[in-house]
């Protein structure tokens, strides 16, 4: 086929712990990723020439190589020159539904979709493991976005251990339209405030990884214990972000008062989400928070957990 339409799922972090610094300048992380049914639609089509073109109507989405989807196509061109010579370039159209700079991996999942789509169009026959290896060159979240579902991620976030799929939880997401948070800023701020708590020696790090793999959150996911999952939500970034953005703390408090299973910031923010067991509860929470915070800049979505990252769009 000369074209494919793919659904690229957003992610949330059910757990995020910043463990220490790495020699490459990144941070050692332990996080539990979860795909949700808030998706961008990515249309890929052979361009008929040697060009890579990205189109998106969203004003915050660039069309040049600062866009991760563009760099994903460039990576495929570099890695598979024979296929590029045979099939030519790619036109990429992004229907952006995932909010930008929101801690939901919108850019990363777009890049993952481009890798998967070009693999299909160029008939490369890559395995998921091979796609994830390519994805790791683009960013720490991209390998998970290729795989999707539920997974424990360690090191920079690209070392993935699949966990049992969760399909019994619904999500209410909330983000201020006029608020974005830079991930590098969040890491730098956290480093400045809490680097004295970082683990630095290999023996302690190994013990930490062992503890992470048998953590209460991982144990709660196996039997799909929604009550425990809600109680165990955790994100270290809140300690760095909330003092600078108190409105996010207030938003989280509004969710807590709405009697949810749990509520937390996703990634480096600024999206706050809450978990419920039914779609009806999720809708009620959405309306309750909307009434509690009457800010026209506040956007809310109701969605659910899904077991996939990138899938062919219907």
C-alpha cells in the first residue's frame, strides 16, 4: 500500500521516580507507563519524490525537523537507504488531538507512528523490538509509544518490561490551555532541588532496580486492583513543579474532593489526571471539577486505558 492511517495513543505515568543522574547527562528513572484512548491520527503517504513533508493545522506543531515525527522519517531514510531509493519520501499529516507539551507524549507517539507507518509502506518487515531500538534514538518515551499498553520503564525510560494489560480504568484529564511546561526545565529544577538525594553508586542502583520490579504498584497491576493502583499513584516531578505552578496543586485538590480512586500529574506536567472505575463516574468527576474551577482555559477529557500504542486507524 502507498498510504496508511494510524492512531497514535497518548500515555500517562502511573508512577514516576527520579533515582539519580547518568553519565550521559540524563536521569535514571523508574516509571509505569499506561496508554490511553486519546489519540492523534497520523496519515502517511508516499510523496512521489525524495521529500519529507509534515502537515499539521495545530499552531504549536512545527513542520520542520524540530518536529519529532519529521526526525523519525529522517531516521528511517538514513537507516534504510535502499528502501528510500525504491519508494521515495513521505508526506505526514497529523490530526492533533493530544494537547501539546502536556506530559502525555504527544510528540513521541507521533514519531512512533511514523516509524510504524514507514515500516509498513516500505514493506521492511521490522519486528517490534527492532522498531523500539530505532525509537530509542529519538527519545526516551518513543519505544513505549511503539509498544503501548502497560509497562515498567527503567534507566532513561527506554528499558521496558511489559506488565499485564489494564482495561478496567477510566481517566479524566485536565490541562490549562495556556500553560505548558518544558521537560528540560522540570528535570533541571528537580536536579537543583533534590540532587543530594540521588543514588550514585552501582550497588545501590542495582538494589533499587530490584525493589522497583517488585514494587507495590507493580504488584497491584497484576490483579488489576484499581483501588490500590489509585492509592499508589506517585510522581516525583510534583515536588519541583507544584511550587512554581500552584494552580496545578489546586487542580489536583479539586480532583481529590471529587472522590476519585487517585489523582496525579502526568510526566513533567502540566496535565493532571484522575482515575475512576466507570465511564459514568468519570463524567461526573469531569463536571464536578469544571464547576469547582470555572476557568475558561481549563480543558478536560474523559478517556480510558487501552492495551495498544500505535494501531491502524479505522
